């Protein structure tokens, strides 16, 4: 059962740095639906990319899988011999993902790992997905991670990367921030919740510019990349070997 996200509507509770703990796992489907514009379309389209890209004999990785929304699409859209390796460092997320995906066709191919994604050996990958994940990795470690993921992809393999981005233009950046907060208000978040969640995410979620992400993909050795999705300040790319 999906519970409503009321975590930041408690004025008496101290604002702590955001973490994917049991409380967040409990309300995560509602939180992400009301916080990330276009989230459902982003997840569904990632599955369609997998359907076109993933070949028999390869592996799929969902790094930072949370409750398994993308993992579910990978199970539904990829060949029956392809393991889907779903990684998250939050034990609460991994536990709830198992319950949420029970009965999904292909569930026997799921390999859940509760560990730091930077510790996972990626090899033989037809597809790697980082869906709103890289933004939680310290910026100084992102280049090395991307290079390692590129090295773990097979020829013809692809990376799907989705991120909240920083808009460097002062006027454009301000407009995107305002519209994102308006999106949250339209989805029922209070001014208190918006303010407290912003404070909790400060220095935990560190967005970068589109140019920084694309420079990193180039430096990692991808043959090419394409921006295929944007909704407000949320952008997704596909990069290929």
C-alpha cells in the first residue's frame, strides 16, 4: 500500500539531511510522483529503450533502484535469459522492492543487492540505468564511476542517465526552480513541506549542468549520447558504446 508523503509537514521535528531510510521508503511512491515531473513517463520510456537495446546473453543493471520502478520495466521488457541486477544501499528500499515486485513476470531473473553502487562490479552489461541516482554521489567521484560503467558495457550497450540539472542562466534557472516548486504545490505539498525538504536535500542532492554531464559522458569514452527527455529541470540521456 502506498502511503502519503507527509514527512516534511512536521514543524516540531528537526530538519535532518535527507536519507533513504525506512520512513522515506514507506512513502517513496507518493513522494517521487509528486516531486518529479514526468516520472511515470521517464520510467516507462526507460523500459522501451531496454526493449530495443538489450540482447540475450547480457546483463541489466539498475543502480540506485529504490523500490524498483525501473527494475520492473527491465524485467518486463528484456529477454528471458538476462539477469536484472538491482542495487541500492538502503536496506529498507531493497526489502520493500521485493514485496512490490512479487509476481512480476521474470522475477526469477532479479538479483537484488543491498550495497554501495560504487562497489558493484559491472560487466557484460547490455544496459545500465542511473535513474536520479548520480546526483547523490559526491561530485568528485562521478567521473571515475562513469568511466567504470562505460568499461562494463558490451559493444552496442547503452547507459540511461536521468538527473535533476542545474540551469546556469540566472533568469532561466530561477524560472525552473519556481516552476518545480509550483509543480509540488499543484500536487498538494505545503509551503512548509517544500521548504523543509529543500533544506534536507541541501548538499545531499548536488545537481550539475547539462554541459557537465555531457562532458563526463564524452570523457568516459562513450561513442555518442543523446538527450531524449526533459521535463522542467529533469533531463535524461542515452549514451552508447
